[in-house]
C-alpha cells in the first residue's frame, strides 16, 4: 500500500502539481465547507458498509471481489420490493423490508463464486468477476424492460421510489442520509465480532484448515458464511444507494463503490474503526478532487486515478498473499 501512495505522489509530480498545494486543495474540497464534509461522509457510507462486510472473507483468506455484482443485485431486489405494495407500507416497515430485500439479493448472488469454489475448486476471483459482468447485463436488461420508468425517460432508469421507502436525509447540508447512523451500528457490531471466537476461528482457517475443522469450523461453513456476509453487506449498500441519495435504480448504482470498498477493507487492516477512517480517505479522494484543480491546477481526474492506483496495489497484494498461502500449504 505504501507503494500505491508513492505512485499517487509520483503522478501528482508528473502532472506538474506541487504536493503541498494538492494536499491543501484536497482537504479544502473534501472538508473545507459543511456541504463538502457532508458529501464526503455520504460517499463514505456505502464504502464502509462494503468494507465491513468483506472483512470476514478476507480474514478467512477468501478473496471476495464480487461485491460489485452483489451490490447491483441488492439494488435490484430492493427496488422491486419498494415499487411493490410493500413499498407503500409505513416507513418504519418499508425501510427494514427494503434493506432485508437488498441483503438477500446480494447474499444470493454471492453464492455464484462460493459454490464452484467449494465443489470444483474454481477460482473465486474468476467466477466473481464473471458474476459481476452478468449482473451488469441483467441490470441493463431490466431497466429497458420490466423495471423501466413508465414516465418514458430517454435514459435507462426505474421509477422513483415512493417516499415511504426512501431513507430520510439528515438535517445537514449535502446528501447525507440516516444510513450513516446505521453504519455506526454496524461498526459497533464489527468491534464486538473482531474479538469474538468466530473471528479467531477464521484467522486459524486462513492458516490451517485442518486445525480449524478440528475446532468446529469446516471449509464449507467458512466459505459459505463469509461469502454470504460479504454479499449481504454489498446488497445493503445497494439498497442504501437506491433508497437514499439516488431515489431510483440506474445503471450506475454501484459506480465502482464495491471495488473501492475492498480497498477500504485492506487499508483499514480489517479493523472496524480503521475501516471508517480509510473509507473517509477514499471518499475524500473523489470529493476533494475539485478543490485540487481549483488550488493547484492539477486536473480533478487525479481523484479517480488515485483510486485506480490504490485498487491495483490492493489487487496485487491480495494475489501475492493468496499465492504465498497456497504454495506454503499445499496440503490444505
């Protein structure tokens, strides 16, 4: 990861920007005003949710890269639920039902890479990426057919979700919703789980599957459970997007959030509080990019470039770690 940040610094230097001006601009663009700070927090919310969900899988040595498709499926199932009679229920019922629908959709889609991994030892990375592609095509098809807005908009999108199924905005400037409060609850749960017996069993499973089985954690249980949790969290993030800032289902509902969530989990060392900090940093790379251009002249696209570099660094680190574990323990 240090190499990733070093490459970001090199990119800034190559574009002719002064590092001090770039950092000042980034801070101003991300946190310089109440509106900017709220936007940064709003962008960080789904990143943190995805990162918290993928943490058990990473601790078990399962490389979960399918969150993008799982987030899209969660958004689809949440939208279908919200546009059904269930979405017309009072808000206290419609919101948890929508969240549950999103979680179930994401968890179900997560089984696509999990089952082949268990049954045929197929690479979870390859099958998850294939599932992501299928999810993109499925979303595009549904937005052109059964989920298309009857209002006849020229762009593919669903109808607006009813107000009863929408997550209320917090009384701050910007588009920060009450989903941020749910993140605090998830962080508290993550702190409790981090020191639990099940978390320690996953650590043992990643190093010695035979010993983990002797302690009661089978390979099937570890893979299916951690993958389902990862998928459910991604689906929950999908619900947060359609029921929160977006208010409708669009092709860009995931918008790279899930892949960046994986980066956040690694940057945060799979620790809940650090994940929140890493999520805010990743969000600031996007929301602060305009401030960079304003104060230093460096193109605002530096934010997207920085995220891409960090994602590549994480992908390489995970691939090398997985290869080392497999070579070191062929008997597993």
